C-alpha cells in the first residue's frame, strides 16, 4: 500500500473518536493575549473557556525593536493566569502562536524561552500571511453565507485582509499597520486632532495601495470585520442608535471619527460601548478602518465572531490527517518546482525506514518522522534554480516562501534539513538554533543525508535501508555484501564519514 504523501506510514489513518477532542489555542497578539479552550466534535467547536487580556506587547518595543522587561513580565503574568486552563489538555492538542510584535522583536527568543518554560508548551511565531489564513479560517467557520467575501482584521501590530470563498482563501495579505503601533506613531503624546487622524489615515492608505487594485479586481459580495477594533467600532456605533445589527456604515464611521477628534486627548476618550482598556488605541484603529473604507469605496461592514484563535483550533483539528493544510502546501511546492516525485518518495521511504531503527535510541516521535518525510520529498526543489548549490537554493525557497499551514519554526526546520542534506554540514545555521532543538534537528538531518546517499543512483524503487544502530551521537551502518554495485555507495560513505566528523558526529559504516 502506498502511503499518503507527507505522512509517515503509522500516521495515515486516524481513527474516528466519537468523544469530543479538547483543544486549546493561545494567541499572543500585539495588543491582546487570548486563550480559547473548546471541545471539537462533528466539525464544530463548543467553547469551554475564553479569556483575553490587553498586554500591548507592541507598546513595549523600544527604538531598537527590543521588548522591555516590564512588558515581558506583564505578558508572562498573563500567561501564568492562562496556564491552569491547559492542565488537563494533551500537549499535542494545544497551540500557542505569536504574531506581529513577536515577529518584529529582536529579542523575541528571550521572551519565547521564558514563556515556554512557564507554559510547558512550544510557542510558534507565524508569518503574516499565515496569520491571515488562520483568521480567514476562523471567521469563515462563523459565517453561514456562501459566496465570495472580504474579511478584515485590525490587530495591534498588523492588519489582515483576506478574500475567499467558503473555507478557501483566494488572496491573503498582512499589512504593517495596527492600533498599537499607529498609536505610538501618530498619537504618542496623547493628543488627538484632525491633522493627526489624517496623517494616520494617509499612512494606512499608502500600505493599502499595493493591494487596492488586485483586491478590487477579485471583488466580493460580503464584507466582514473581525476582532477587537472592528467589534468596538460596531458596538459604539450601535450604542448611538444609528444601527442595531452590528453594521459599521460609512456615515456611522465618519461620525465616530468626528467624536474621537473632539475628545482631543486619548485619556479623554470615553464612549458608551467602548471598554476602558481599549480607549487609548481606539482612535488609531478607527483611522486604519477609515482608510480601508476609503481605499475600497466601502459603504458598510458587518462584524462577525471568529478570528485567529478559532482558526488555529480548526486548523489543528485537521492536522496530521489527510486534511492537513500543510500537505496541500507541500504538494503545490513539489509541482511548482518540478520535483522528481519518484526519487523524492524513494528518499522519504528510506529515511523513514532508517528512522524506525533508531526511533527509540534517539527518542524520535511521529511529528519528527513527518518532518523528515516532508524534507525528503522536497530536498531537490532547489534544482529548479540551479544544480550548483541546489541544497542552498532549496533551503532559501523553503525559509522565505509563504507556506500555508506552517509556522516560522516549522519552515526553518524544513529549510535546515534541505540545506543540510548534502556536502558540508551547515554548522553556522545549526548553531543558530535554540539549544533545545539542536540535537533533534541534527539527528533528522543525518538520517536524511544517509537516505539521499543510499538512493544516489536514482533506482526505480526505494533502496532497502541497511541495519542502522545509534549509540549516543554515533551511528553504525551495517552494509551487506561487497559487490561492485556498492563501489559508488562506499565512496560516498567515505566522504560522508569525513563530513560528519568535521561537524563533530561519528558515522561508522561496516
């Protein structure tokens, strides 16, 4: 039986469990942190717990882009309050994702290590377009209507705009404008006036200019806003009696803007329906929303529940199954770069067979097997650019492409494995990894290197993996037979022994 692309053999069939799965997501946003715990059953989420706190992570970035200690401590205190809600949930059913502020912070790894120690859970920094995809997934599940829609989400450090139909995004964009960063940029001293509002709007219009025409060409039937700024605007407008259905009209938004200008100062912003902890960033958020209305000639937008954290849960529910969004991404990459599928599958089969032999000794799990299989199937994508240094080209493509479904750490792992699959072991890139990841990533890379060597002659089917033993970081490969067909393999292995020795590893062919 042929395995489904991208999944190790023991992860092909996930039994259907009629009991609900308890899932949890934590969204480390630039303005707010959110926790969502839900039971997942029959393609639906039943919310068990929902918490949110205004941490304003983006507000703690100094001129050098470093998170200050006070902000980090405020964030850690928030996570300490979230942590008890995770106690009875399997770690594999929890995802913690960081967005714009953690993408930008030059010392984000310092915070991540402290937060991971507190939560006992890995934190993933996701790219802007991946954030947009997850927002769309969460919002789309909250909408009953079919048809093409534009979904807008104004966050603390970025704004996502997505056009899609049903659960399929057609255009994804994450723009560097958010209510916290625009507050710092245009209202830092707390003063609000017409000139400052217009400067904020013009800055947002400049960001929107790059997507204005392609988005208008695609078009949409339904316009939906999600998350805090848009929810607050809809609530405040509804409190005036202008609407009663959660709609933000052009006229209602214009009057809201005028009220904010008349407030004159951020500490004077107080309106029915507006939470006190959002008041200081609300004018900046309204400026961005006003620019979006202006750029696309909008007349009305409705608010709908469902955003990043809901999207994370729905995405997690489909992971490690044939519905895993990452499989579609990898299949698209293989097609785009003309990967030799037979050779890629042969290398993957051999790599997984090698992994199975050292799984216990090296404490490798199904998730690591999955990434080894994926890297095996993509190890030659760099050939589409040039045969010379194709492992470097492939690594660059994987690290810098927008890969739907993948977090930045996951992309870096794929890129490192492809980079490391031939020639000298990339010590500089390997040493740049967090200490906790180095041993495992190096072990996966060494298995991939052996699988590539064993299939160097590009046979019609995968080479049967020879016996392999692991003793600490020493690998012992037992070659059977000694005929002339192995001349090339033996020469390759002799060179590989030298490469691994130079990197501080031991490979002992017998």
